[in-house]
């Protein structure tokens, strides 16, 4: 089995940790806003990211949803 890797650098605007009802696997869903450099940082691109199992537990513990004001 192969896995793909992507790196996204931005601001976490939403985070929710949960477990799946049937298999009891940990999942952490996040929205990440990335400033768009092509438009002089006036707009953002938003990405939906989900992490599973041990990564989900670590993300829920260490990542907080904070928006730069």
C-alpha cells in the first residue's frame, strides 16, 4: 500500500475530534485557510483535512483553532 503526502501551511480555522461509531477509530477534521499569494494575500484558499488514528489524537491535543486577527 502506498500513501501520498502533502504539506499545507496556513491557519486552522476549525477543528473537531471524534471517533467513528462502528469501528471506534479516532478522526480529526480541520479546515485550513491558506493566504493566496497571487492576490496580494487578500483572499484565502480553504482546505478540508482529515487525519486518523494516532495522528488524530495528537492533532486534537496540540492543534487549536485560532484565527489571525
